[in-house]
């Protein structure tokens, strides 16, 4: 019996491994030494990259990103900005006007694969490397590179001398191996939108003039030699002296740093396992930063409770860049803002640590899973920080409705780089992505959404989840079929529009006739408010769901027959006289993004009636 049990156990384990075999992940281990010349805004670097091919494929080429090459006249980023109908105002035609001393570039001086020189070609922001030795499945290879680079003037995210006077915002600054996954290589040219990276470890030594304070991804390894607020003992440095800052960032897919001679450095504890670091200029709105810091701490506590534990021991909020942008264990934000603006951008960018920096979605393909889910969580956090907000998600819903009616909406399946307008990209990714989650809570129930999001985080952290991975989590949590929701709300621009067509007295009963006007089907909550003060929710499941949600939003819920998606109308009866009914409303919770809510109420809103009061979500 013991032998049979062991055999069965081993068989079950092998089947589990086999079922997961298509979701391997590549691995990268970076070691970099950089010597920075602040007088020329240039640096030289040595990079050793140990690359693990965990795929079942043999690789004959590899690709690196050279992001700084985008900041040159005639680059794809430059041309895209000058030809799109609504360019980013921070970019416009600025790249086309850069002089040789203002451009950005990354030049590869040498590249070896396992100690032997290889051929390579620079094509814009991509380095194409042809290998003489194939990278076989399940093998580990070493790439050694020497490179030099120039920091462009601040235009988009990265650069020198931003609008607030921060010396260096060093994002996307090093030759970065492109990601290779089950879909193949993702060597997309950089045009200023989203990006995707290989999970790995970074060991970075940065040598720069001692007058600079450096903030970065990862943990500083030599604070006793640095000072600048990192060490209890202040260290004095001679004029012209250079310091080497040594950082280690484990289990991340990017590395960012910033440097300024006037940074003030604060450290605030979230709990015993997490410190927050704040870097800002001493001549900025220091009093506002001080007010913001405890709110940022509360943000992390709320996120830890509601979505999953932040796994690192440090996070840094760094003044720099051109607005707000998330990176591994840190963010760059502009700092001269009022409290609302400062905490708003800090909350949004830090929440990206969950959605993108820990759940490493390919945000170029699925920007809505990154920006949208971050916006959804941001709305929740901001509502807790500032409780006077009545409906946390209303702004996102309104923004999406306006886009849906504009005629320029594109499906969420559109690659981030390929949207026809910046407006369509931004509202789809941020607002519609947030609506996607809020509306999913309407479909499966608020409690199931919350437990599903925690399960999603715990099962897919440090991986590259895609839309189907999220769908399967939510199906398992809810017990419902959800293909239809992903297919229509993500894959098309079909809109939701339901209405109350008529309400008819029928002896001692009342007949309600509903109509589906929009192309996208949904389950419905139809809430009846009676004149005696009671309420009743009539839940109409969508047949495609193969079940119905369980939710305690209303004290009494009556489940009706399913509505097949092809039927334009649906009727049901209420066992009360029409004279007893004060109001009937489709989805008073307003979680469903019906693009025309005016026809969702009987009597219509245009008639003077008391305001409908839905019960509070518990």
C-alpha cells in the first residue's frame, strides 16, 4: 500500500508539473559597474548578464532594449509624437530639436557570449544579436558588455535637469535584455509607452561625484561609506571626490536610479518589515511632503490588507521625472504640488508595485491590467484617505462613458503603442481598466471580487499573468462562467445599455418589461423600493454565466430565470400592486457601466420623485 501511495503521489506531482510546463519564465542576473561623468552627462558601463533559458526552445538570437536611443531626432518616438493627432504635451516636437549634446544614446562598445565576441546590429532602440553558439533549452549563458551612454535633457520619464531642477532621473538607462516568453520575443521599439522585462536580480555599482545623493531601486549595501542620510554617522567627502554606491535589488524586472545634489532624505516605517524612503529637494514644498508621508504609509497598509503583502523591505518615493512613473521598489514623481496632487500621484505610482512590479503583466499588450487595476485600487485607497468621497469609482465610470460615446474608442486588446490617439489609450487603459474590475464585482459579487484579487496576487506574484490567468482565478472563486465578459468588454467596443421599457399594473401584481438596447449582455439587479420603506432586489442572471452571484448588498433578493443574450426583452412580475411601488431602478449601485443610465429608472428621473436610496455595500 505504501508503494502504491508513493507512485500515485509522484504521478500526481508529474501531472501538475506537466500542466504548468507552458508557463516557464526566463531569468536574468545583472551585474553592472557604471562610472558617471556629471560634467558631460555621460557614463561608461560594464555589464555582466547571466541569462537562464528556462524555455523548451533553442534561441539563435537575443535582443536588448536601448531606450535612450529614442531621444534622438528622427527616432520612432520622435516621429510618432509629431504625427499623432493629440501628442503628449511633454514631448510634442521637442525630440526633433535636440542638439548633439542634448540627445540620449546608448552605444555598445563590445559584447561577448560565453567569452566569445558576437555580431550585433543597432536598430533604433533595439540591439539585435546574432549568436554563434545556440542557447539550448534549460541552459545558462553569460553575456558581457561594455557600453557608453549620454543622458538626454528631460523630456519623457528619463533625463537630466527636469522642470523642477532635479539633476538626473535615470529610468530605462541601461542595455536591457528583452523578454522571451511563451509568445516569443517582445523586442518592441520604444516610443514612450509601456514596457516588459525579465525577472531577475540586479547588483549595481554606480560611481559618481560625491556631492550627489543617489536614490535607487534595491537596497544600499555600503551606507557607512556614503552618508547622505543613509548612515547614522555623517561622512564628509572632499570636493571632486567620487563615491561608489552599491545597490542590490532582488526579484525585480527593472532598475532605476536618480541623483541630485539637494535631495533631502526621510525614512518612515510602515511596520517592522518595511521602510519608506522619501527623496525631495530642500527648496521644494517640504511641508507638503511631510504631510504626504504618513498618508503614503497608510496607502501601503491598506494595500497590504486588501490586495496582498508588499514583499520587499523598502520603497522609495523620489522627486524627479516628468509627472509620475513606477519602477522596481521606487517611483519618480514631480514634487512641487499641493497635498492632493502629491498624495494622488504617490498612491497611484506606489500601487503599481502590486500591478506590474510584482504582478509582471506584459503592460504593452495589456495596459488595462496594469494602469486600470492600479487606478481601481487607487480609487479605493484615496476614498479611505479622504472619506468624503461618495463613490470611489464614479470618475472612472464617467470617463469611460464619455470615451464610449466619442467614436474613438478602441478595444482593450489594442497594443499600447498602436492606439490611434493618446486619449483613446489613456481612458481605455486607466478608466475602462478600472471599470472592468468594478463591474466584475457587480457580476460575481463584491466579496468574490475581493477574495479573487487576493488569490490573483498570491498565485501570480513574480510571474507574468495574462488576461486568461485572471479570468480563471475569478471563475474558480465565483463558480461562474466568465468568457463572455472578457470577450465583449475587453475584446470589443460593444456597450451596455439596458432600460425599463414599461411597467404595467396587472390586477394585484405588477409586470416589468426590460429591454436590451446595447450590444453587450449583462446580468441585472433590478431593485424595487416600496412605499412602506422596504426594498427587494430582483436578480436576473445572464444565461452565459451558468449560475448567479451571491451577494449581501440588499436585504432581500429574489432570483429570476436566466436572460438569454439574444433576446431583446425580458419580463417579470412583482407580487405587489403598482400603487405600492415608489421606484424601480436597474443597478442602483451604479457598478454596471450602462452608457445611458437615464432609462434605468421608473418613474423616469425627469419626474419629481424622492431620491432612490440603495443600501450600503457591506
